[in-house]
């Protein structure tokens, strides 16, 4: 990857893509990449090293990071075809997920995590994470001191049909 301050033992796969929309993204993505005719997205080229495979002509929701001014994603980052998102995920992308920006979701080991609100952190073995990812979102609670997972009828149905504690 050009200007990569973190030397890697593998080559990168490069995708040329167009960013159609940004949701809760870093300001650099909006200012530097959004609106460009095409941008480069880097991902490891080897399947062993978390390579992401994208199909040409498809729309995706991609999570990743900016490394040395370049967009980077890997298998460890969330990505999904737009057509496979549930209605709850689409609505979350458009309007709801930004409500959880102050919340600690899952495990976090960075020093930046200390200032985030708890409530959606940790691991709960009694929860079906596939249902959670599709039908719940983490939101700051009224009063702003804690976060919690939202519930929906779709989540309850998913949890009943797939998960048996």
C-alpha cells in the first residue's frame, strides 16, 4: 500500500470503487474521498490474511480504516451487500446508528475506549449475535449516562427461531 507506515509481509488487493453514501464516517472520508469519481480501497491479497472479495457492480456497506491516507478494509471489518441488509440495518445506517457513537460496543482495548459509555460492551453467551447484528442497535439511554441494546419484534422472532439457550 502506498505510504504504509506499517510494513506488511503480503501485497494488497486494490479495488477501484465509487462511494455513494457515508454513514457515521470519519470526516476525512467525507472530505477526501466522497464525491470523487473513483477511490482506491486496499485489502490484503491473501485469503490467509483477511482478504475481502467484492463483486463488481454490487453495492456494499463497508467498514474499515484510513491508514496513511488510504482506505483499508479487511475480513475483520464488517461488510455486507446492501441488498442483504435487513430493513432495521438500512434504517440504522441512515438514521439510528449514529446514536450509539458514544457507546462502547463489544470489546475495546484502545485508550479511546475509556471515554465511551458502557451497557453494550462485553460478551453475553445468552444472546444470538446474528440476530443482534441484524435487528438490534446500541443506543445512549435517556439521561446520557449509559447505553443499551434496543429491542424489536423482528429481533424477538429471530431469537426464538434460531437460538435455544
